[in-house]
């Protein structure tokens, strides 16, 4: 399934001056029509005011079906991306979650009430070498990556779940995974426009 990042959203465009109406239109015309129907996802995305997580100049388009430039090389992904991530994550009150924030804080606001606890870290801290061992049961990375560093893998409990964007050959896909035998294997799902996190780029290898 291919999901186009910038589809026409006439209903949202007409209600851009009314955030509450735009939020409702997002649920109906973006999430539900793309298979995001989990009650907890719709409830959270219907409550959290997305316009508060973007620059003032972008508040009028906060609910459009496209990524929003936050400045400094950071982006807030299209609403459908967070909706799909939350639905695939299947968070529970028993989860100890680790979120790598993409720069907006929006996904953290959505996820926080759905889990038992949450720790939010920046991408630069996520890839930094560390000896920390953790017992996180859910890892959510708010962006597309090329690889998961050992520094994150070792912070997951055995059986811990991973939700992220996976970038291969220039194509971003939603991906899920689970830690087993000390490693995480990611399974690509739907192709979707997820902004890349450059800190997670794979090292370039020379060939002759």
C-alpha cells in the first residue's frame, strides 16, 4: 500500500481557520479513510491540539496531510504518520515507553496517557554511545531511520516492541519490530512519507 504524503484535503482547507473543525476533518478524511480506526488513536488525536506544536506561521495548515517544517532540519510528520504509529504500537498501561522525539513534542503528547511511563530523548542522545541497559517495553522513533544503533537496542527489554520509519533506497516505510536474542529485526509495512532523522543514517561504505 502506498500512501501519498500530500493529498488534497478540501474539508480541512475550508476549516483551517477553525482548529476544532480542522481536527475533526483530519479524523474523518485522513485517518479513517486510511484504515486508522483504533478508538484510542482517534480519541487522542481528536483531543491534542496539533496547532500548538508547529510554528505560528504554520498553525493554519497544522491539520493538512503533509509534513510541516519546524526549522533547524526538523519536521512534524503528516497526521496520518502519527496515527499509524500509534495504531501499530498498541500501547498499554503496562508499557514503559522510550520515545525518540522528532522535534515537535506532538507524538509524546499523544502517547503519554496511553502508557504506564514515558521517557523522551532527542535523536542525538539516542545514538550516543552509552552503557545504559534498560527495560523499556516500547520504543517509538518519530522519524525515518536507516538503522537502529546498539545504544537503543540495549535499552529495550527482551521482547520489547519497536515502531519507526525505515528508509531504504530513498523510500520511507512504516516499520515494526521486536527485540529477540539481543537484536531487533524490522518489518517494513506501508510506504509513507516520514521525515528522515539524519542522526540514524547508516555509515557509507566504500567499494572498489
